[in-house]
């Protein structure tokens, strides 16, 4: 007797944002304050405000090393094995690039909220248009942004 084998394919989770102004005012403000804080730390030539997120680029290359996004259920588009995220603003740090190591080891503990240093770098999401670039993520709140 033949038996059927079911193979479940794991697909990386990714998110396609919508314009920032379509998210709640509370999360827009929080994301913008985090973006300003990161901009102050790394300099004004690397951060960029995009249509649906904020991006931070490597100094010598055009690769995205960090992002600030807003996630709200029912807004934007989720793909793959999407984690159970709460609505809010999220800091994303490149998980698979040497600059990600520098950010995690040098910038985060001293200059950004302590909660970001405790984020799990193995839990990642991608963000459109480059769904395969994976970022570790942590939800940012008023309490951990102080």
C-alpha cells in the first residue's frame, strides 16, 4: 500500500507596506521619532524616508542595513510564514550582513533602546521590494524609546 507524503515548504515572511500616512497617527509618530533618533546617531546622509517605511543604508554601499516600519493587521500585505506580530512600530536590523553585526554590537546597547539589544536575531522578516533580505525585528513602544 502506498502512502502519501506531505511536504510543507517554509517560506520566509515578508511585508509590503502601505504609505506611512495610512497608518494610525500614534504609530506614525513613534516610527518618526525612532527614525530621528537613528538619524542623529548615524548621520544625515544614510537614512531615507520612503513611501511606506524609513530605511537606513550602509555608508559605502546602497544596501539597506536597517528599517523602521509600521505593522497594522489588515493594512499592507503579508507573505510567507508571517509571525504573530502586534500592531505597532518596528525596528528592523539586517540579520545576514556584517553591518548588521556592527549595529547589534556597537550601536544598540549604548545608543538605542535596551530592548532592541535583546531582540532575537534568528526571527526575521523581509520587506518589499526585496523580500529575501531578512531583518531581525523588535516592536518599539513609548516606554522603550525614551
